[in-house]
C-alpha cells in the first residue's frame, strides 16, 4: 500500500522516474542495512576466532557457517546501498534516537581472542546468542516497517536463520 501511494504521489507530481533512473532506497530500508552491516561484520570477526580456539568441532562448523552466511548477506546489503547511491555507514550517532546500532561490546573480540578450548566455547556461545538475538530484533523491525520486498525478504531470512542458530547454540550450552 505504501509503495502504491508513493508511486501515485510521483505520478501526480510529475516526478515519476525516467527510464534508466535508479531509485534511491527507502529511508527505513537504508537504516536497516546501515545498522546490519557493522553488526554482521562484528559477528564474522567473532566467529572467525573459533577456527583455532574452539574445542567443540560442531561449534567450529557452526561458526564457519555463520561467517559464510553473514559475509554473503553483507555483500548483498553493500550492493543495495551502493546501487541506491547511499553510504555504507550512517553518520555517527544517527541511530541513537531508535536504540543505536546494535553491536556486542567492541572489546568482546579481544576477550574472546584471549581464550581457548572450553572457556572459549562457552563465552562465544553466550556472546553470539545475545548478538544473534539483536539481529532477530532488527530483522523483525525491518520486516514490519521496510518498503523494498527484497530487503524485507532478507530480514525474514535473517530472523529465521538466527532464531535457529540461537536454539542450536543453547543446545551446545546444555540450556534447552
């Protein structure tokens, strides 16, 4: 409905896009993507540590899958923002009015890097459960508020995959 009203407004005002014109991203979609990119990058950085620090082989495989999925999603997000002529990052503090950019404590990567074995596994699982829950919350917001179908579909996939990852990580912790 929102898109229909927007198209109608463009047509009535004579501002309809000319052939070959690239439409800019919807502000809500842009905000979602700009918030998710650093979130994804931080997640990839944390799970990459599992390759040589995790004790549990299944956790190493899950971490590699998370890294691959999030790197692919980040490439997609960067592509959309670039094609819309939008910056990959928002100006500092531009998201404070709606909760800020959701990220784990930036010093967490350093704390994780100092651990090995079972201590690493437990800390990574706890940190990533919270980290992926933040992604679920952002994705739900986008799915309910965004405009572009493709971005909303990505948000839906993020919500479903991160919810499944959280359930799996809870099983690894024995907390189900």
